[in-house]
C-alpha cells in the first residue's frame, strides 16, 4: 500500500522528466508492430496471480459467488493501480527516461527524493517479494495436493496436515523445486530472463488448454450442472483462447531455445502420467 501511494505522488508532484533524455530523435523509427507481443510477455507477467484465488475454491465459503467476485474485483483493482503507476512513471521520467532505465521505480523515487528514495524502493520490493512468495506458496501447493489426490503415482503429495490445515508434503516438494530454480537463476547472469524463458511459453499453453477445456467439457457432459454461467459464451472464451495463442507465439519468439527447458519438464510430466495410468 505504501509503495502504491509513494510512486504516483512522486511521479505526479515531485519529479520532472529530464529534457535531454526525452528530446525527440530525428531519425527515430516507428515501433515494429511485431514487438507488441514481446512487450506484452512482460506486461502480462506482472499480472500473473490474478487467477490464484481459484486454487482456494474448495476452502472458500459460498465459492460459487465469491470466487468470481474476488477474481473480477481483484483484477479491476490491480489494473487500475498499474495504470496509475504507469502514468506516474510517464509524468515523472518521460518516455525517454523510462526507456533508458533498468529500474524505473527506483529511478523515479531517486529523482524525487534523492538516494534515500532509491533505498526505500529496494525495501518496498523486498517486502512485496515476501508477500507474493507467501501467496504463491499457499496457492501453488494446492495444485500439487490435487495432483496427489487424483494420481496414484503422486499420492505422497496428497497428504493433508489436519493440525495445521495445509498440504504438508506438497509444500515441501514445492519448496525444493523453488530453491532449485533460484539456484539456477543465480548461476546465470540474467536470472530473471531465464525464469521468463522457462515459464512464459508453458504459462500461456496451459491457459489456452484451460480455455479450450470449457468447450470440450460442455460437449462431453452437456447435462452437467454449471455453477457459473460464462458471460457472452462462446465469444468470451474464444477471445481468451485467441489471446493465449498470440501470447504463446510471442513468448516462443522471445525465448527461442530457452523454451525447450519448460517443454522438457512437460514431456517428463506426460511420461509420468502415462506410467501412472498403466499402473
């Protein structure tokens, strides 16, 4: 909350763009339309987590109403805040200043408040990372728990700690995988880029599969109860699936061979599920 307030206040009232950095360039070229998808890979990455509330649907009271409500309200609030902060960046640094900075938020607070502002931004980032990690731990472990309940080969993950109210084994396995990824990212010079290479194509592929499952299950089980009616069906899911295909293409174009790591993990998962099915 403090970070969300500090950035707009600093950008709108205490910082002005550097005229030399933001001076127009005579031979500047128009942006390539194909770069939009590459930019959106990182833009939409910042919105990752909007769907995490769905992982807790079995533990939420009146889930039919509150899950949809929490997703809609949460996404609207996050979008409004991100737009406000982006306008603050533009007002305080200018487009040229944003383009030349590797840490836009820190640059803005440093310009507005001096070195103390940059140090304050580092503190904000650290706190935000801790809270995000906490939310991811809670939601991500539920996926592993569901996997353990549905597939015999992974039944060790489907153990629920009734005393603490958490899927203990799934959380431990998740911790081991997360630490391995952190070590992998630390070993490379650009850990963040490597994480995007690893996750982005898989992220959009699964979103596409989830969207398509809506059509498939409606055809396979036409008489099944539908707790939630999809607005403007089938236009809404078609638009969602089309966007996922475009983002999948863009992420593959950006990551190149880096996507093979994520694909390799998927292949291993498919093989394990086939073994489980035969057993």
